[in-house]
């Protein structure tokens, strides 16, 4: 019997599959292991390429995700990878596999959202593929961008004493997901107990007033082009950068592992929106855990030399949350009372099978 994929997890599997890949072409400057591959075809520019796949039932639930929002989000998660390398996106290709239950209007709505995202960021849709599926909707998008020669920002450049910075706020997308999942469960329970069609029709839609920000962060994330432009304007070149898709803790570990360093981040400095805090309290969830491990924020996490401290503090929407240390000190979170806790990548592993407790 073969080894179960869940024993490695997503990142362990990627490492195992790619560790023996040999680069054959001089145009390939950087392959796997970062947000994008880096290729060089022109004298003064480098090309960035990234691909993401979204699967129904794994990455999105059409019970509450409108097709237009899905198209918008599918584009944004790819564009975010280009920005995380310090580049500007230029084109995308879109491939979808769909089952018979989808109508032409459904796919038109999906493309409306896709086009809206591309229009905002000045990106062209230049191709793709469409095929059938027996299990639901699958989406694969490849984004192509460019960056000035030698200006690509990798995950492996962080140095001791560098400052750790993050854009926006964290945990809101995760709490938006928890809210949607809770209301979906309530809705289905009410449907299952209704005895007549009249009772089913009388079931009202959930009231999300006051939680709009959480829903927007989950269903309509924004790639942070504005932050890249601000950094350029201020003359700041981060030493390492990554976008936060799997949670702050996971992304910090990625940077520290590839940069051969450690880090200290401070709980009191982690930016969290008021609505996120209220939702955590309502659902009896730990606020710091939501911010550190929730994921899907698509904010930018980056490091800068300590000499850029004053410049970074002048940029609205960027928060200093810690600093880089020697490798042997490890990666840790400093709590509000001064306690030190090892960082762990506790984000959801889509390759891990559910336990009986999780299913119930």
C-alpha cells in the first residue's frame, strides 16, 4: 500500500515532487519555491508566471458564493502572487471544467467577475481552455506579469534585524468564512425540519447586517497593487515578500525557512479589524489564532532593512509587527504578557482527511 498524501501535507508534497527538477534553459531564472516563476526574455525586464487551481467543495462553496464573486476572487488570488514578487500583472489565461448543472448565464456571471478584476488591474484575458467535469466546477488560472531586471522580490532575502511588515488587517476573511458556514448549517437544518413547501418558502435568508466587511474580505478580496506602488514611490525595496493566503504563521515560516533565519512577531502589533474581534467573541474563537492561522487575507507580508523604518511608518495601511532574528532562535510569537510561543503552520490542510469529530 502506498504512502498517504495526508502524511506530507500540501507543502511537503510540493517539495517532494519538485526537489529533483533540473533547469535546462538559461531563460529560467527561478522555478518552484516562490509565489511565481521568474523567466528572462528581455534585456531590462523579467517575466513572472504563476498558476492557481480552485476546486468546488475544497476552495469554494456555491451554496453561498455567487458566480460573479467567484470569478473576481479567482482572478485576484493570482494577481496577488504577481504583486508578492514586486511585479505588475499583464495577462491571464483561464481554464474551467464544468458539469451539466451550470447554465450559460452562470458562466457569463463568472466571466463578468473575472473581467471586472482584470479591468481594475489593467490585465488582459488572453486564452485558456474549457472542458467538462463529472464532479463540479474546477478553475485553473495562470497569471503573467513583469518586473524590472533584478527587482523581483523573493522569499529568501530576509536578513537578521530586518523589520517584519504587513499590509491591511488579518483574520477577517477567515471569520467571514466561519460566518457563512454557520449560517449555511442553520439554513439546511431549518430546511430539513420543514414539513411542507410553504414552511420551506417561509424560511428567511440570514441577516448579515453589521458583518459586511467580513463577507467582503472572504468573497471579494483585493490584491494589494496599491502597496507595491507606495513602496516604489518611497524608494523601499523589501528584502523578502509573500502574500498571505495560508495564514500569517505559515507565511512567516516560509520566509524564515527560505531565508535561513528566525523571527519574533508581537501579538499586540497584529492588525485586526473591530468586526473580526466581535465575530471571534460571538463564536467563542481565539482572536489571535484567527489572525495568525486563518488565511485568505491576500495581504502582503514583507521584510525591510531597519534603515527603512521611518519610511515604512509613513505609509498608511502598513503595520510593523516584528523583526528577523538568527536562525537558531527559531520563529516565535510574543504574547501581550511577554510569553514566547513557537509559530506553527496550523492552517487548514486540504489534503488531510477529516476525523470523526470533525465530521460530526
